[in-house]
């Protein structure tokens, strides 16, 4: 079965020219945790998505894969 992408964190980081290392430092998370979010191995909590949206200055919905 193919892996389902639930978030667009990796794509938004690239669009904003922000490294996963910078994001990890800002959120006080390990680089491996952020990497696992970027590869959709695990998903961050709603609270983390909110912090991500604020840090990246995007609507929180841009961080999720649309269902429509």
C-alpha cells in the first residue's frame, strides 16, 4: 500500500526557503522529529501545526493536503 501524505510541511518549508533545521530550533524539537513530519512518517499535533503556521506565516490549511 502506498504511503499517504497528510501534510505539506516539506513543500511549505521549500516555498518559504526555511530549513528543517531552522524549524526544529524554533519549535525546540529535534531535527529527526521535524524530518519525520516532513516525510509523513508521523504527524504533529494540532498545536504544533498552529505554531508551524505562525512561524512560516501561512494559513494552517496550507500545511495540510486537501481532501477536495
